[in-house]
C-alpha cells in the first residue's frame, strides 16, 4: 500500500484545526519585552534563551488533511516516523481531555521513535461562566496525566461564536484563562493562548482583550504568526506588544494571501520575525503548521515539504 504522505496531494481541501477537533471528537462542549529572565509556571525563560537548542515540531493538522483527502485513517506512528527522519523534535496533537491516558500513550509513541512530548492543543467555551469552569476543571484534570507523561505546554484557543463576544463574555473568558493558567503553572506547565481570524474582528478586539485582562506570568502566547497576520496585525507589531508572552510558535507561509505548501519566503517576512525573536530572547519552540486551503498549489509530497520547511527553520530561526 502506498504511503499517502509521500505522494503529492492532487485535490487540496480546506480543513481547519477547529474542524479537525470536531472531526476527531476531542474538542471540549502586556508587558515590555526585555532580555531579562521571565517566568511562566515557575519555570524561568533565561536571558540566554537563544543559546539553548531550539525545539522544532509539526502540527497534526496537515497530516489529518491529507489522510482525510485520501479517505485513509490517520496513522500517527507513520507521521512520527516521517518527522523523525526529517529532523523534527516533536509532534503537536490534539489534547485528549476525555481520555487522559491517551495523552500518555501518545508521549510513549513519541519517545519510542526519538521525539519528545512538548505541547498539546485544545479549545473550549471559555466565554460562558459555567461552561468555562467545567472546561478548566476538565483540562486541568487531564493535564495531570499529560504533565507526568512529559508534556509542558497546553495551547488553548477559546471557542468562537457566530458573533462578537460581549464585554461580559470576554471577562468570563479572561477569568477562565487565568484559572487555567494558574492551574497549569502549579503543575509546572504553561498555558499558551492561540487565535484564529474570529478573534481578530473589530480591530482584533478579542485578541487584545485576552491579553490585556490577563497576567503575562499566567497566560502565555502560542504565536500563530500567519493567523494573526491574516487578521490584520502585522507580525512585528504583535511581537512588540505581546512578545514577552510567547511560549511557542506556529509557523505557516502564504503567497498572494494563499497558504503555501511549505515554509519558505512569502507574504510574511520571517527573517524579520526571527531577528526580533533572537534580539529579545523569545521562546524557541517552533511548530511548522502547514495546511491546505482552496488555491494551495501542491507540487511535492508532504514529507518533502516538511523536510524543506525544517531546513527553513534551521536557516532562519536557528542560525
């Protein structure tokens, strides 16, 4: 049987991370930047962070897209092997909140092939007072197992709704993020808030609210550079305002506004982003998050695009 990840996709489809969460059933129903030490969850990010080895991973989303397109079951073991052979350190997968032991099993799968548990991704209705408390409780309960298995970061994207959230809902969300961050901190883990385009509406109102109403020591940032750029906030502007919160990165590129098949030169000036990151000693956990949308041109296999993307990260962010 041919490996779907070694063959270039012929019919790209749009499949967002949130759709992946629904599909797999795992989704739950501002300080100045200085090179001084910063602490998240009791773990210091030292001023010499740029001297530390970078961790470079991949997101499960693109692998799921290709498996979905080809009507195949997603083989996580196959993905891990491909990433190992391409020089990656980790795979970021959806946080299985309902089955905590599955996260420990995933950690064992990573270690068995030389990769390391690093981060997991989740979501939830944090804007609703009661629902938000339930989400926080569930995530923290599952995080105990994940932390023992070696994971150190929970990336969380609060669920969007079909309208802008009210001030009260945003206050509920900030409170839930604070509770979640404090709970993770107590375990020695870090919360990294993520965003898509929905949070960027009305001059990025929700995006800014999440940060301006939470403590940087409690609520960190999973900086998905392309989603923020697509939402209208320029990469360096985001870093200048909230860069001290960066815990981990999601990296994707586009050309003429359409997602590109690999991480390379394009609409976003990653050279400038990397330079800023190095000067300010920001966190060095980079997740390559390739994805398909209508118009994405595919000329190579998924494995080859990951290999080339890994070289791009090495050249731009690690040199």
